[in-house]
C-alpha cells in the first residue's frame, strides 16, 4: 500500500467516478492507496475542501496559501493556528516562494511564508514547502525563522542534490512527484537515489504533473505507483520497499498510524 503525500482532491475531475467523491475514494483504495494528504492552496477554497474530505479516515489535510495566490484573503498566524486545530489537519501549507509565476517586488511572498512558518512552530505541525526558482531565499527564510524546529517537506522536488542535502540539514523531507519520471530530470533523479531511506516521500500533486506513462493527462492519486516504481528502480530496490519506507516516513513526519 502507498501514500500519496500531496494531492489536491478538490480539483480532481471526478467524471470517471460518476462525479461521486466517495466512489473515487473507494476505487483509489482498491488500487492500493492507503492514505492521501489533501493540500490547501487558499483560504477561500479551504472550507469547501474540508467539507469534501471531512470524516474520511484515509484522508488528511493541510491549511495554507500557495505563494502564487493573488488578491486573496491573507491569513495571519492566529487564523492559521486556529484552522490547523481541525483534527484532520496535519500540516501548514503549501507555502513557500515562487519566482517563476510571480514578478516584481515579491516581499509579500516572503511575509506570507514567514507567517506560515511561525504558525507551524506555534502549533507544532510540519510545513509543506513549494519552491520554484527561489531555492536560496527559500532555504534562507527557513533557516532564519527556525523552521527546523517543526520540519516538513519540500514537495514536488525539482532541485539538485546539493539543495536536497541543505534541506535535509534543516530537518526537512524530500518528496518526489511525477517529474522524477521525465527524461530531462537527471538532477532530480540523482537526488532520488541519494536521499536517505528515512527522509523521502512520494506524491502525485494531482491533478497536475502526471508521471510517465500518463504525462499530459489528468493526474490521480493512484498514479503515485508510477512515481514509486521509478524511485525504486533508481534506488535498485523493490517497489514494496519504497512503499514501506515512504509510508513509514509519512507517518513519522505527519503523525498518526497507518490505517488498519
């Protein structure tokens, strides 16, 4: 059984499941997915996301605002802490920095990022980090804010091994998405080979970034098997070992126990 450590279930196309979310959950479990972490991108969408996953024992959630969200409600530390008190919320994020899609003075991204880190430290829950074209500032702010106290994960890792090593030193895990299966992903593949066995996760980031052989098509949590198989091949270990290691790492980071 595998865990999809990062997906956006409120954005999935459920037509293949007759538009029925519960049918989707049942079908996904039948395909070997033991648990999913549904990740927040905005406060406006958070209530509907939580209503969707509420009471689902095999789904956890996060609360936070994606760095590319503009003209949106900006939560302070107190609001993030309050929302993170929900029993299904296991993390703060996704948060971080993205210089690829945003331009100009991005101090607002820095301030949002720092607020999320402070909230995570206050409530004692890990961070889900998005970083794109901003590795140095991302690592610097994590260090300055003492994010190593709670740790977390650099999700959908797209950097090199040196960046991964520095993140590991800050008490962060590294999560690999479908991008690791792409032909031009040599530096990500190197990181996937080198990350210690107790510090990596696998994810889909669905409905985005479908792995080969589904690249260019809608992504779903059960496609995490392709990511895990690719990581297993890179590390020259069985798929079952990746499933066991990444699942153990997930529970160690986000808390709780594997579902019976």
